[in-house]
C-alpha cells in the first residue's frame, strides 16, 4: 500500500511524521509541497477526505494569512483554495495519504491512525517525547496501527 506525505523539511511536525512512517518500515512518496504543491483539486480532495473544512487546513503562523485578508470569515472555500494554491505556505502540514485514509498529522502521531503497517519499535519525537513503545504501541493513546 502506498503512502504519500506532503512534507516541509523545515517543519518539526512534518519531520516527526515522516520518521514515524519510516519507523513502520515504509518508504513513502515524499512531496515537498512548497516546491511541488498539489493541484487545487487534489488539495480540495485531501481536505475533504481528512474530514476538515478548507479553513481548518489553512496555516496562519509564518504565512501571509493576515496580509491577504484570509481572516475574513465571509471568504468562500474557493477563495481560500485559490490563496492556498497561489501561496502553498498556507497549506497546513503535513498531510498524509494512504489507502486507509487522509489525515492532517497535527500532532504527528495522528499518522498512526492510517498507516498500513505497525511501528517496528520505539519512537521518540525530535523533542525527546516517547510516543511509541518498544512493542510498537502508541503511548498515551490507542495502540499504534
């Protein structure tokens, strides 16, 4: 089963998500979405399949969100998608797509819900937080899948 991550290597959450995918023995398709953004239709589909609204998929921090007036709640989804397509930094990250679903992996351990293989061992985030134990089970949540 294929796994695709829309990745920003400068983002710790994205790096942790990618590392958890690899901790399951999976080498995903990595799309650095800032240089290779998804099409507007693919973006709309990912957002919908993740169970999010377009507004929930917009990143505000470190983006031109306010400068572009995207805080205007009267803006349509189409207007927001146009802005995200023009300025991919506005796409929240990381989105992960598998045959088991699509998730915006914030926090990064959300990826465990849709991975097609279990974790192969313990996993610590970059900040040292243990999220998967030696048996591949999620710490403080449901068993890693």
